[in-house]
């Protein structure tokens, strides 16, 4: 149950990153997803995926200031595949 909830949250985060990339989402909502990834990464920090979650959270935080690169697409794909595997 918790894994499916985290998977759904990762899917929402992937969508939020896309919306942030195209400036269709406000920074306040984006900050919620940054906090989600950083907290989740910190709670499960012994796993390599959690370290990647922390890196994704830091990148999304930087995105809130307007910097978007090709790494955005890698983060979206990473979060989407993680969500699919969690929900499957």
C-alpha cells in the first residue's frame, strides 16, 4: 500500500517536473515536490535510488529559478519508470 502511494507521488512529481519545464506550474507547488523528494530521499538514504531522488530534488529546486536543461527529460523518465514499477 505504501509503495503504491509513493509510486503515485512519483508519477505526480514527474508530471510536475514537465509542467515546471514549460513554466505551467507555480514555484510554490513545485517546492512541495522538491520537499517530497528530499524528505523521501533522506528517510531511505541507504538506497542508491534515494540518493538519486535527492539529486532530482536539488535539480528541481534549481528549476524553480528558471534553469532547465536536457537533464529535465532524464529526471522525468527516471521518475516515470520508478512510478510505473511501483504501481505495477
